[in-house]
């Protein structure tokens, strides 16, 4: 079967121009140079387990041939313009054979670009990488192999199950895919106390368990099956050879799974670290754009959550750009002693205007630069500008004023501050700077408008309790989310970054469950994590199952909402 494959281009790469005049057959017949192929192990599912070399190759790739990874996984590491080819199925939706996959990779390489063949796990461990690499070798195409973290070891590790211990030194791995379980000599594999790792055993686990018992393994031998390992969809069922088939069926585990058989499974009770994270599996709504939410979503993921960004505001240029033009000119000509950036959007707005005028970071030479927080400072550093002042305490306008120096006519040759910010910014910072003797050019660098409503499934999840928590980082995020999507369900945990945000949430009829001890995204995520820990501890103390807030909602509460 050689049907067409599915293709998706993340962003247009533009049209290609002809080499030479029309009709020049000598130029058109020139052979194009061959490209190269990198067979890259994508690991068992968690993108953070990619190797440094894998990330480097993905960032430079012209074509990426995927397996089961979705576009979002690839987009996280690839540059804009990369061509993504689905190497798992053909145009008719049927799985591609090994031979067809090899021809697909060779064809992509003959286009002359850098090709990354992204394979689940490790390219040479239970993958088709070796067959496809042989195809490249026969075609004379240079290739390299980048090992990936194999599911054989990674999934048990994420389940808290070591494959060896002081008393168990041997590991045996068996792939029972394609119905080969009946042809395996289980008497050899069952001998001794070796740990067994079974791949693709979901559908045949009952038969395998019976075969192992018949071959001499004790019926009470511990067994653990883990689905979707290393992702926040991970679930593990612990049982015994005698009962595992019924227990897995009752739990409705689905492929892909990894099964471990042996005494080391018992250590999971002490070593389970991933599924016991405070916010494991929590679906958390972050009402900010992906660019703004980066630090917060990273923190939430570290606690095991599944953050989803939903923009509540859109950023647009100011209605009258002349004010910004005069300020940029003043910055270059030495009008200002300080420039203060109160948001990442302000940095972006000024940088874009600089690029329009052909300026770069060198124009800031001799000017002091301040920011209200570390994220804004990081954006400046990426631009090549090191801030002179970042609040030592609270990361906010108030925190910045705490550290701001009084104007001194002797040491400060210029008394003027350039403050580029949003059209709806408060006047507290301006007033504080004026009190300290400074003149402030308060310039509208960008406008914030309410974003378009999110997709219908997201709105329904917000209203019906599909999210476990919502984290609000400002009063505007509260107002805008309620305005474009409605109020979150009463079962949803509401977390706020500060008292002002909490007050706005309460004014909109929301119950505030979590309040950060200080207005920083790190403390907000930590406070939500502590709340999740308290829920988990209470459930365990009561001998009840640990349920997420979305799993506790009742039909009556949904109807009331």
C-alpha cells in the first residue's frame, strides 16, 4: 500500500523560484543534493524526556516524519515553516508498512533538506528505525541515530517500580504484540525471580498471566500495568497474576501499556512519585496567552497539572502612534535617565518599534532599565539588555517603588522616566515616581481588548466543571474570562494571585479557594499545589479514593450552575 501520506505545514515557507530562465533544460536537469536523515527517539510520551541532541535536530529540521506524536508535540521544538509528514498512516487511514515508511523517509531526504524521523521510544528498540535506516543506507543517504528514552525503563520508573533490586538482578523484556504470546516459551521466561517487562500485553494479559502461573510463577506474584506512561494520562493498576486480568478489565486500561511482573512491583507503595504529585492530572485553566503564561504553566506542570491557556485579552497597537514615536526618538537622543517595563507586552511593543526604525539594543547604552518582574527581565535579556533594577521583594509596581531611588540632582543628570505600558494601566506607579522627584512620560505602547470567546468545548468545560481549577493572575483576567466564557462551575477550585484579584472574583460570584501568599506566579502555583495536597491527604486519611475536583461534581450542582 503506497497511498499518499498526510501532510501538515506549521507555517507557510513561501514559494520557490526557478533556477535560471524558462526553457533552460540544462539547469532544470541538475541533480539536487541529497539531504540527511536523523532517526530520533521521541521517548515514551513526555516531551521533556527528549535528549539535547534531539531538540537541536528538531529545531533545524526542514521535514519531520512523525509516528504517533501530535502536531503540538512537534511544534514545541520545531521552527516555523517545518513540514510535518504523518508516517504512521496513509491517505486511506490504514497503517503504513515498514517498507513504505522507509521509502517515505528516503523520498523526503532526496528533497535535499534536513529530515528528522521521530519515532516513539528509542529508534532501535521495538521501533522501525533499523529497517528505515537500511533503506537510507541503500539509497546512499547519510543518517544518524539519536537514542531516546525507551518505554521499557521509563514507564516503570514513572510508576515508581524499579526493574532491579539487591535481590532481583535480572530483567527479561517480552514484546507480545501481533498475537505472538501463544508462541512464547513461558517456562524459560518464568524461571527464577527475574523481573518481566511485557510490552503490548493489554489484550492478552489474561492468557499471559495463566501461562506464567502454569510455568511455575506463584499466583500471588505482583503485577502492575501502566497506561500512557510518563504523561499526565498515566494510570497504574497493581494486582497479582491470579487477579490482574479482571482488575485491568475493571479499570478499563487501554493501550499503550507497559506491564511489570515481579517482586519489585511491591516497592511502588514507597516509590510512587509521579502519580502522587499534588496536582497530578488536574486540568487547570490559565486565562492568559501562551507567551504570558509560560512561567506559570511550567510551574503547574512541575506539580503534575495539565495547564490549558485560554487568552482573555488581545493586544493591539495604540490608536495614535505619534506618542510612541516621540518617546522612541527621545530615548535615542538622551531624553531619559530610566526606562521602566511593567510587562512583557511592553517589551514586545518597544522592540517592534525599534525594529521598524532599524534600531537595536545598543540604543539603550547609558540608559538605566527597570522591570517589575523576572519574566519581563528575561525578555529584556533575550533582547540583549540587562536590567539595572528588578524588585528585590514583591514583583509588582509596588515592589518596584519600594526599591526605586529618590531623584538626586547631583547624581542624576536627567530627571525623566520613559514608561511604556497598556492603555488601561493604573496610575499608582506614575504617582509613586513623581513623589520621588521624577518626571514621567507615561506612554501608551499598546492597547488591551477583550479576546474572542474560546471554542465551544472549552466554554462548556468551564461552565460544567470540566476544569479542576482556574488560576487568575489579575482582576482583568477574571472580568474577561467571565465575559467571554461565563462563570466557572462551583466545583472548580478558584486560585487568585492577590487580594485585589480575589476581591474581583468574589464580586463576580466566585468562591475563592486559594490565595497566593505574595503576588508571584511561583507562589500562586505553590499555593494551588498545597491545596491539592490537603485534598489528597484528607481523602487518604478518610480511606476514600483520591478524586480531582472535576470528578467530585454532581449532576445537581451542574444543573444549578
